[in-house]
C-alpha cells in the first residue's frame, strides 16, 4: 500500500512539473504574407524554318 501511495505521489508531482514547463512555452506567432501572381510570359517566334525543297525541318 505504501508503494502505491508513493508511486501515485511521484506521478502527481511529475505531472504538475511537466504542466508547469509546458505552460511557460510561448505560442509562436503566425507569419503574415501575401501571394501575388505575376505573368511574365511572352510569345517567341519559331526559331526553325522548313525547307520547301526537301520538306524537312
């Protein structure tokens, strides 16, 4: 019976100490940012030509 009471006491004390440790950890702030889509695409003319005589590229 004495071992059970001692074990329960130790468990309660450790639980209280852990609760105190976790209570002091600050919650991190959430970063604020904005996403902006930018379209930088452009048209390029074809760089290859077709040979009309041999009908090849």
